[in-house]
């Protein structure tokens, strides 16, 4: 099976810098020998071991059944400059590889957000949802490569209807919209998130009760220079193509406000704004948006590294918006170079520990070096009533599940 990196679902090419490009730092000592003191150490090789003596709780199985609203089991097979092209799909794992992990970790349902379009969507439904309708749910995507064709608005709205008839239970909008899609698909000015040609698509989703899972931005650090002041320097230095600093990219704030205009124009459409509203570092702002837009919901995918280092504020956020926060991981089976997204037992155990315990200073990803930033997190110890909602009930309501 071919590998996939973080941007393969977006159809873009990944470019990776070797660890040797990382700067050196001074170390106190790497051994008991005084001769080693003061010698340089590659930052990529720095793996400090915590001296804290704190409880460590093993949570091998979630306390209540889980709907993982944010996974990627398939992705577009062809792309042009970050824009998925055509109907052909690639699949990352067969059902018989997924079900054992799901059963061990108490995952009742996995939602494959990137289910594709047209024949690709039909194939995705046949591979996962059709044989196991109680375990897998499939979302469709917009036809990005047709957005510059005449009559696209009506075409896309009609395709949403056809996608639902084919089995799709929602729509997934990648950050293709706002950061990759251009007027000439891969050339010309960027297409704005609130472009009116998508209004019929949003409205159709609302009329059919299909939730829209939308990702329009990335962490704030991705919009800043990759320099010594950037707390995610290692991550961005290793993956410079993840940076949206400079060029003709909008600012993070501009992207979020454009998204907000979409939410305001389509109040009957339910939006799941992924990655904690695309601004997990700024929960007060996310809360303001939740207050303004009753049709806005959020999920946790690949952002417990942000939430867990502000546990008191995060706990208050869960308490206030407990009916609109969903469980998600952004899990990808096989081949991704982002350990915080690799679909396996350990990934889910970390999420469960974060949500169910008050453990201190734990890893947010199964990796020897924290992959997103050099910090650790703290559990928020949610009460049972909130856990039930976050793990299952909130997603079940949006997806129209009976139980």
C-alpha cells in the first residue's frame, strides 16, 4: 500500500527537510562524563526525560461508545497543486484492518470524511459503509475541478442530492477552499471561502440535513515566519510546504472571518468546524463564534496538543459548549508522517486519557519527540454526562442516528 503524508488527502505534494537542517542547541551533558559538557546537540536529537513523579493512568478503552467524526480512509487519487481532480480514489486500509482496533477501543462508528465524488464516492460507500452500515459513515466532497465551469453552482447543488442518494451522510470541505483552489483550478487568484458560487451547495446540505465538516485554516504559527520565535519551528522547518506565510495567502484571521460569513448566510445548515473551530489556540475567539452561530459545532481532531496545555480553559469550554463538541482524531491508517494522526490503539488511548483523567504532563502523540511543538499536556477529567455527549450523542444527533 502506498504511503500518505498529511497533505496527500488535499492532493498536494509533500516536501520534507532532513533533520540535519535543524539548528543546534547547547546541552548540559549527554552522559556522566564532564568532557561532554558544552558540546552541541542537534535539536532533532534532543529527547529530554521528565523528572516529574506524577500518576499515569492507562485508559485502554473509552468509558462510553465513540463516534470518531473525523477520519480519512480514502483520498483523491489525482491532484493539481493541492486540488483533487476527478473521481478516482485511493484507499488506505481494508475494513478487516480497521474493525479490530475499533472493537478494542470501543469505537462504534468511524466517519470517513474524504469519501470523494461521483463514482469514487460510490466506490467508497461500497468498500466501507455498505457492508458495515452500523460501523462506517461516508461524507462526499465538492467537485473542485469543475468550479470554473459555467453552471457550477447548480451542478454542485444537484451533486449533493445525488451524493445523498448514493449513501453520503454529509459534506467535507478541505482547506482546498481558501488556500489551494484558484480561479483556474491550480492557477490564478485564490477562490474565497465565502464565494457565492457555493451558496447553493451550503443551502442544499441544510435542506437535506447533511452536516458540513469544514476545515479552512491551520494553527496560527503556520501563518508566521519560520524563525526562532515560532513555537512550531521544528514542525514547519521539517515541512516548509505547510507554511502559509507570505505569497498571496490570506491571513488566518481573514480565513476565519470568511468562514463566519458563510455560517451567517446559511443558518439552517449545520457546520462541524474541524480542529476546534480551526483556532484551538484561541478558545475565547472560538467561543465568541459559537455564541454568534448556533449552527456551529466543533471537533477535537489533531488538536489535543493545543487543548491540553490550557486545561482549565479547555474544561470550561467543554462545560459551556457540551452539546456542540464532537469527538474526532483526524486518524489516517498507514503511511502518514504525522504521529498524532496514525490510526492505532495508542492514538485513541491518548485521547481517552486526556478526556477522562486529570493526569498531568502527558504526551499528546505517540512519538519520542512531540511532533507539533515541544510541550506536553494535562487531562481535563470530564464528567460522565459530558463524556457521553462528546464521545457519541452530539455526533449521533447531527448524523441523524437513532441511538
